[in-house]
């Protein structure tokens, strides 16, 4: 690319962009393509897709807005950003929903073809926002993106509907030019995706090029923006979401251990993608079973573990409810398996595409009887790969089901993942207690009724039941000796300790880092092991005057910390269906510190 002399080039460390439009406008594709291109250029990238729960929400309405936010940087980033530097709004509804997040003086690109009385009414605008002064604090560029797209793809003789759908590529071309990104990776992607549909392929490529060239020649833009490569750890990277990381973890497990893995499940947002990704790798060692319901999926998991396979099931909150009885059977029969719960906002159907961390207490206690289960929680999309391997290590070593609490944010957000050396990934050491049915001279009796602690026969003896309850509880406690001790970010003692878990890591880490730089006496621990807790956690808690627990619920981990360790922990909570923003966390933490 040749740099035009009359243009001003501005270098940024980090840029936050959001593409927003109707759920049929292809904003997720647009965002993913920009993300992939930026990652290939060496930037650190973190994304936040946000879309309606309905398959096709009413076009042009506020509930129907779909958005994709990404932060790309020349340094390490842990979140998709707080305030937007650039917003692309394809219709009035997208503008109304997202304008609040655009920084003052931010770049606003608008598809003016969608700004008409009909669309204003759908978005509950009483007057034209392009004319009423509402946008005076932003740098606004409005283009007839739909008309320009239709003109660009005219030679390919598409229907009007198919032709207008290419407008997301036109908008992407504009943003590629502004942020000095190459269009070739997206052209290659389009060529492969629409290999069998040449006119669709060529039309989208033409729209992409037209958007890029339009930005180049229109003369309205006086600036372009450069974000240099990030200084990341050397190695081979790929972009990955949490759900993709789970799937790849399953593939590696079967390769490393030469054991069959069964993944069972019933489609449910936002967990279904794990089933879809794993199904791409089905082979003699990997099987995916779409069950008729959640109960059957969990029961199949227990059956597969009984037969000696690596067995797991994936679901979200409402499905996790239904798995509780068969999960209790796995506890009683001491069979190793893994249950992934990709948490979402509830209760009931709730907000299926929004994130939350409100299933922790259900994971701890949501089964009848004394029924303890280890609980793990990944901290980032790439950490989902590591945690699925750790979960199976624990499951097989201690002959127990293991629960993994992911969440909607981790499931769909993406980041660069340093592909590990396969030789460094630990193998699963089979437990001597995992006897495959039919093994000669090792016949055994198994069932859901209580068993005698010595013989395994059915027992209703009161003291025996007490002993077995104690045995199952102690087995989970022993896992403390297997998991790593808790690490701490900051000093090992001081005034304030922040505790976080799950997908809040990026936001909380960044907030604590900023507060430390401002001179505050504050440290952070992020828990990946929630049951049992790391064995050094009590000592850490006792070394701080104030303990604050940040989580996307009404204080569930805070309750567990208070009950387990008898410390006066305070809750920092949020249940809006969205992740913590760094700025709001800083404010919430500071307000607690000042008390």
C-alpha cells in the first residue's frame, strides 16, 4: 500500500470498534473478519459479540440490534474495551442502542439509506438524529452504503435481497482503509466460503473493494489510523473462542490418550457451538451424540464413563437444572465425567444470549442429598482449552464427575491463542479403580442405591451411610493436594484484596492493574478452582483488611467465602447481562475502599 502524502497518519496503542446493525446485516461476520485480519497483522485482539436471542428479531427494532465489538492493540489487552473509538451504525436502532458507548469525538459511520421515517418509528426516534443535534459531539460520516453496494454488485445480477446483504462488506472495506488493514485475508475467506456460489462470492468481493476504494477516493477522511504489532510471546497463534477451545481440548485428549471420547448434549444457547465444533472432528475416537433431552444427555454421559470412555456433556443453565439427578448418579457410582455449563442470564429462559455467573450455588448444592462435585471455572477463552484437560485429570484421578462453569461471554468472545506444544500437554493417568465391565476377576456391583463401604453391596445401615457421605466429601477435599496453590497479583498482604472468578478475569485484572498504578494498596486473586478452594486460600484472606468479591451475580461466591473462611467479604455485583466495564469496576472498588 502507498501512503498518500496529504493524509495525516495517527498511531494508536489500542482501538475499540463496534459494528452494529440489524440481526440480518452480517455484523458478526464483519466483526470476525476484522478480528481475524488484525490478529494476522500481529495485534493482540479481544472481542465481544452481542446479538439477540430470537432467531430473527423484528427488523429495525431495538431488540433486533446485533453488535460486534473488538479491541485491537499494540500491547496486551484483556477486554474488548469500555468506550468505543469507532461505531458503525447500519440503521437508527443500532445508533440508538450503541451511541451511549461512543467516546466524545469518536468516529461515527452511518448508513444513511436506513435513516428514514419508517426506520425512525421502529427505533422510537421522534426526530431525525442526523439533524436534531444529537450527534454534534461526534465526528459523523454518513454514506448511502446500501445504494453504493447495490451499484457495486449490479454486474452479478443478484436479487435485491441478496445484493443488499453485501453492504456489510462495503462497510468493512471502509473500516479496513481507515485502520490500514489489508483486504486480502477477507477476499481469501470469501473465495473459500462461497466456492460453489460464484456470483455471491464475486459480489461480496466487489462490495469489499468498493468500500475500500470509496474511502480512498471520497476525500472526506483526512486521517488514517495505525496500530502496530503487539509484543506477544513468540510462537504460533490462532484466534479462538471459549467454545472452540473446549472442542480442541476434546480432540487433544483423544489424541494424547488414545481413548474414545463421547460428547453428549441437547442444543441450547450458548453451549450448542461446542457440539458443533466437536462434530467436525468425529472419528473412531470422537463421538458426538445429540440426545432427545438434557436428561438423556447426562445419562448417556454416565453410561459412557461406565464403559470406560472419556465422557462429557455440555449445556447451559436451564439444561443444567435437568441434569442434576443423573449427575447425582455419577457421584454415587463414582464414575469420571465432565459437565460443562455455559452460564447465561436467568432465571428460566431469561436472556439466552447474555452472560451471567449465577449458577455457582446450583453447581455447589443443586442436587439432592450430600452430593459434592469439584467445580472449575476458566478465566479466558483460551483457558477453556487448559481447563478441560485439568477437569479430566481430576475426574479420572479421583473417580468423580467434574463441573466446569464457563459463561456466555467466554463462549463467544475471542482472543489470540498460543498453540501449545502437544508434548507439554499432560496425559490422563487411568485410575486403578476405573474397572471396565467384563474385566476378568474384577467383577463389581454398581447402582444408585447406597453401598456398603467394604463390600459394595446395597446397604441401609445408618452408620454406613454416614461413613459413605464422609468418604465422598473427603475425596473431594483431597483434590486440594492436586491443584496448584492460589497465585496472587500484587503484594501478599495489605489493605484490600479483590477476588474474581470465571469470565470476569480480564476486566478485574485490568481494573486492579490501573488502581495499583495509581498507588492503591490492592491485590487480586482469580479463582479457577471453586470446589475445593486452593489450600492456601485461607492464609491469603487472613493477610488483608478488606476483601471484595467481584462477580456477575448477586454475591454467590461472596457467600461461599464468608461461610467457608468466616471473613467479612463484601460483594461487588452486576447482573445486566453484560460483562464488567473496567471504569465501573474501578469506581465500585474505590467506593468500597473509602468506606
